[in-house]
């Protein structure tokens, strides 16, 4: 943080705190960028939970909700899709490859889900046997089997992300684990509908339950990051796992997560 002639107050971070706040090591090449711009990670997590939480409630059928949360199509576009894609691109410019891939990957899912549920794109209309009833395609064998495969590979993506998250923190790792279960069971529900429909409702409900658990971890993680961003005197533990094992590169440490930044500078700290 640049010092002003009007104040002598600075906010200082140790290298470890800098790493945990920005989810990656304080590289000299991008330190100036991080000091200029904000941390995009909380925005991405917000986009995730603002989309995943209502979708999970829809899948569990709370208060009569359903149909893949079609009423939340706008949320999928402008919360899940827009916020996560923008955050992912900002992570790219900060040099955070893992977050860039992760946020853009999930952002693309929310955009594709929103597009699938938008009649203009005709995703389910092509599967309807009744030309006057496009919505009939949502219950067709072809649509459910086809979309189920997409969910399978979203589960694969989430599983790989969960493994990589083992180098971040426990909270984020559990978030990814339950997102993986969410996609895996949602894919199974679509395949059950494509078959004979037996137990499809139960599997769908289970998928929503795992998604809701993932959302709880997401909200907790978002709150933890936000508290750090304002240097709140109380922080939430996320259980840092960045020291788990030794990385393949000695020059870069794995991503970690937040601790409250120090408020008094010392000679062994980096002023941001």
C-alpha cells in the first residue's frame, strides 16, 4: 500500500499471510498487481453459492420447487456464470492458474445450464415429440441421457479439482468433495429418468442434499475470505493444508487460505 503524506498508517502482511489471502505465493512479478487490485476469489465463491444453494433446494423439492430451478435461469447467467467467469479471468491476470481454471470451469457450467433451460436455444425442444409442447422434451429419454453425460464429466472435473484442493485448505477441499458428489448423483438421476424413472426422484433429492452441504461450506468459506478482506479482528478457521506433502516445485508453494493480516509493520513483513 503506498504511503500518503497525510497518514502514517499501513497494513502489513507476512509472506505467509499474503499467500493465504490471495490463495497463492507472493511472487515478486505480480505483487504490484495484487497491491493495485482487489482479491477476486470471494466474488467467485459468491457466484457459486448464489447459484448452487437455490438449485440444491429445487432438487430437494422444498416448498414445491423443481424443474432444475428453471425460475432461477437468470441467476445461473448473472450470478453463477458472470461472477465466476469474471473472477476466473481476474485470477488469470494475478497469475493464479488453479483458480483461473476452476472458476471459469464452473462459470461455464452455470452459463450452459442457463442456456439449456432457455427456450430460445431449443436444447430440449429438439427432443419433444410434440411440436406444440417444447417442454415435453425435458422428460424425454434422449435429452436426459445426453445431459446426463455432461454432468458425468462435470463430476470428473470436480473430482480432479478436489484432489488439487488438498493443497489449499480443508474447507475448500470439502466444498469440492461435496460438489463432486452433487454432480455424480445428479448425473445418476438423469440416467434413471432416461431409463425407467425408478428411484430418480430419490437420487435427485440426494443430489440436492449434497449440493446443499457443499453450499454450507461455500458460505462459510466466503465469509472467512470476506472477514480477511476487511481485516476483521475475528477470523474463521479453514485449516490450512498447503504444507501437506512437498510440492513438485521448490520455487512456488501451493495455494493456501486466509488469516487476518497484521496491522503493525516489522522489518520481516511485506507492506502491501
